[in-house]
C-alpha cells in the first residue's frame, strides 16, 4: 500500500501524530410513550433538537491530546 511505503520512508525518530474524531449526542430525547389502548399521548417531539459534542483526540509520543467542540 502507498501509505505503508510512505511510513517506511520516514526518517527514524520522526514524530507521528494519530488523530481521530467522534461525535456524541449528549441530550437524549424520548421518542415513545405509554398510554391506554386507543388513547393518544399529547406530546410534541422535535426532530434533530439534541445537543451534540464532537471530540477530536490525538496520540503522539505516548501522550493523548484532546479537543472538544460543540
């Protein structure tokens, strides 16, 4: 693979940083409820109204670097 070849060409001792990003929903919403058979539940459920948190982390020389964004 081309990426593996490029890694092998790097000089010894080169500082590599591995980075990954992940998104997490931090506010869950109830999308279902209970009622007696035939009865309606008077509730409004908004779509896409949840808060999300993105976490970007890096790993280099045995240390973890984290950045959070909303």
